[in-house]
């Protein structure tokens, strides 16, 4: 059996309980060493066979899994964050389907939620934004034209932009061309929830200067939107005294 497990945002104790237990039970662990916190491997049993997939091709990863299957061993494929977001898991699953190898997924906490926790943000403030757009700039992986930074910027919603720190000057330009004001709040969060996390509040216009000043060129997330400075939002109606819910009647006073 193969388990695709989300390692969480970085901090060792932010993996799910299920994910931790799967690591404890695994006979073989293949982890994304370029991004996964290696301290998570402390959950592995002493005799567990461990491989760093940063040094492997897809074919080599599959060969390890297939060998483990013939030996009736349990494999954990440990991916960074939440595997369903930029995790390149579908291509692995399709190959396992071809080989009739069973697998399951265990979710993890993705980086933008770790970043929100670090900054004490709410992405969906009433009167400001009720949507969160998770996207990326085009790099080695193409992005459909209909999903351009400019097209998403036009919505003025909260945005979490992955895998784009190395192109941050262009990112800022395209966000502004798409409709954001230059002074729109932004945040640059390096290695959210890791011990060496760095987080900086700035504006879209000063994103590039902020990245240069602090030497941040990778392993960082860009957040954009007025929710970052949480000004001029409306209170939720959920807890208002004149609002009824299925559990509480509104006040008649």
C-alpha cells in the first residue's frame, strides 16, 4: 500500500495526526527532500528505509515503490504542504494505477495557511474579500492564459502566490497592470512556520525591494490584498445580537 502524505507547512508538529501515524508505521518513506522538513523523519521507525526524492527521477521513485510492493511493505510518499496543490502527485498515481498498486491520500496544511497563522490573518474579511485565489507565475510549468496574474488581479480578492519569488519584479508589475493599486498591502513570507521563518509586510510596489533587502529569492510565498492590514472591514453577522442562527435566536431588545 502507498500513502501520499502532506507534510504540512514546515513545523514538525503541523503534520496531521494521521500523517504522523502513517510515518510511524511506514516500512519505506520517500520524501521530497528539497522542501520537506527533514525533522519529520524522526517519526519513522528505526528500521524504516528512507529515500530523498530530490535526487530521484519519477522512474526511480516508481522502482522503489514497486520493489516495496513485491516485499509487501507499506510506503509513504511524503510531499511538502498539501499534495493536491503543486504536488505533482497525479502523474505518480496514474503510474500506480497502471501497475494495479493501491494508494490513498492524507491531506496536509498548505503554506498559505501556515503564513496566515504566522501573520494572524483572515483571508475572507466581510466587506474586503470573500475569496482566496491560490495561483503561481509561469515558470517551467506553463500557466493557462485564462489564469494569468492580471486576470486574477482584476478580482481584487485575496491572493496567495506560490513558486514566484524569483520573478517578483515581474509579478508586482503584472499585479498592478491587472488592477491592484501600487499601495495594496502585500506580504513576503519565507519558509512559513519553519524555525527560520521570515515574514515582511509591504506593498505590491515595494515587494521587489523587500525581497532584495532580505535576500529572499526562493522558498517564499507572496500574499496580496487589503486583508493583510485588516482595515475597514465589516464585522461578521454570525455573532451579531440581531442575527438568528440554528443555535441562537436574535435579541429582541
